């Protein structure tokens, strides 16, 4: 017990609690928004800078928008201690789950554009024409560890196919201020009533292509045209 109490008073200890402050309510509680994103860690890695949660969130959003990701798809994922595996980092299955949650956020935004709340509920319930995942590839670029928050973004990449398209995704770390994983999924338009893939019609494709153009216009407007 004495050694544990000493750890609470030792600034170099991960259990250190500064005078006048209280510890987290639970082991998984993320840093408070008013404090530095690095305050729970002992120093920063090369290239990392200490910033508030608000600054980190804004920088992450700007970064993903500059890469062409749809702002309406953004999903903020807090990393908890329970996400760690035996190697003290988020297990790959956790990254896959975060991508799934972000993909559903993107689907809800698409459904709302196509037909409002009723269309969103139908697409989520697998009623009528919706989407189904065919395949997914993930590149794990850097370890993800607690404490951190990830911003998950998606963007559609439309080809000449009338039944499927590519959905790109990126996970951006507030702590590292960089992409820690990215992904490409093949998404198929699927008629759940007839149990087969389908062409969703010109309106659905128009919405996807308009979203792509809107993302490009926003990116150019914020950062200027690039060669």
C-alpha cells in the first residue's frame, strides 16, 4: 500500500496525480477535453506536439478532410484500456470494429440523403435496397494505445460498375496526429427482399458522385488546388 501511495506522488509514475486534482472515475476514462492530449503520457514521441483535445480534434478533422474524407461520416472513437491485447496495444479486431461503426455512420448519412429517417431505418434493418460488405483490406500503420481518441472517416470511390463501389476509410489518432490505419472495402448494392445484388438506380449513383465532388470542392476550398 505504501508503494502504491508513493506512486501517486511520483511525477514519473503513470499513477501520478498532481496536487489538487483527482484521479479518473474508471481505468478507461479518457483525458478531459481541457487538458493536454499528452498529459497522461510521459513525454511525446518525435514529431508529436502537446495540444488540447479541442485542438487535436480540429486538426484531425482538417487532416481527413484534406484527404477527401466525407465530414458527415466522421466517427469519434475513444480508446479504453480494455481495448488492449497482450501486446499492450489495440487488437486488430478492435480496429475492424471501429471501421464497422464508422461505416454505419457513413451509411446513415447516405440513407438520410436518399430518403430521410425512414430510408435510414430501412437500410439499417436490411429492408429493400441497401448495402452489404463484400470484402475489406486494412493496413495497420502504427500501434494504437490508451489513452487516445481516433477519428474515423469514410469516402466513396465510384467506378463504372452499377452494382458495387469502393469505400475507403482512415483512422486518425488525436495523440499521434497521423493516420494509424487505413482501409478499402468493396461495398455491394443488395436487394434484401430478393436476396441478390442489384443496381440501386441513377439517383443513388448521383448522390454518391455528388458527395465525391462535394468532398473535392471542400478540400480545394480549404487547402487550394494541388498539382
